[in-house]
């Protein structure tokens, strides 16, 4: 009474309802015999399953679906169960296996590419390490050379500092000498002025002598 209100089931709908029970049988019974799933046809499938009995689902065994629908539909449905379901199931499994094989091939290629990239990256890292090591060695050599130059220049620097101190002392003495020179120049100018005055006085000496002589004569005469 539950199925009488619906139209008779078609073979495709019934085949879909059988997928789980048949797939269990296919996975356990046929997996060792599938050599190339992508190239199987219906004749190989039929030959592989000749002489084997496939247990129908409980719905068919108990007659819940077998008794429903007209007798012609039941007669057409029963021969389609075994070959059609098996062909569809094995074809889908073959497609899945092919897809898995393609995915596995892509993953293998990607893995190989990644391994090559890792090897190349390690090689580049090793080259970079060697380059950095060589740069460090060159910088160490340059630093050592500069340290040696500084060590050699330290005595000269000390001598230069002493020479600088001597030059500063000489500059102070030179400044003192300049002051003394200026004082001497002032003294020379003053002496020159006195000498000029003395010379003018010397020029007046004959007149003074004559006047003195006149004074002496006048003095004698007055005595």
C-alpha cells in the first residue's frame, strides 16, 4: 500500500538504490581481478562474473519491490540488475581509479619538482654561505691591515704631538720676541729724538764757547 501510490520504479532509480550493497560485493570480490579498469568493457565484466551469485538487497529478497508494479516491469528489471549495476559500478570505480592515478601522477611530479627546488635552494644557500664567508675573510683581512697601519702610525702620532707642543712653545716665544722688538723700537725712536736734540746743542757749542770767552775777558778786565 505504501508503494502503490507512486509510479513503478525505473531501472535507473533502482540501480542507484542498490549501489551500496553491490559496491561492497564488488570491492571484496573483484578488486584482485581488475588489471586495467580504464579499458574494461561489458564482455570482460560478464566473463569475470560468470558463475558467481550476487545477493540481492533485502528489499528484493523479501519481495517488497519484487511484488510491486506490473509483471512486465518486474521481468524487465530482474535481468538488468546484475550486468547494469556491475558495469556502472565498475565503470565508476575505474574512473575514480584513473582520477586517483592522474592525481598521483601530478602529486609525484609536484613532489619531484619540489625536491628539485629544495636541492636548488640548498645549493644556493651553500653558495651564499661561501660568499658570506669569503666576504667575512676579506673584511677580517682589511681590518687586520688597518690595525697594523694604526699600530705603525702611533709612534709618529706621538712624535707629532711632541712636535706640536714644541711648535706651540715656539709660537709663544715668538710672540714674546715681537713684544720685545716693539719695546726696542720705541726705545730707539726715543734715543733718536734725544740724539737729534744733542746734535742741535752741539752745533751751538762754538757760539757758547765764544760767549764764554767774552765773559772771561770781561771778567779779567773788570778785575
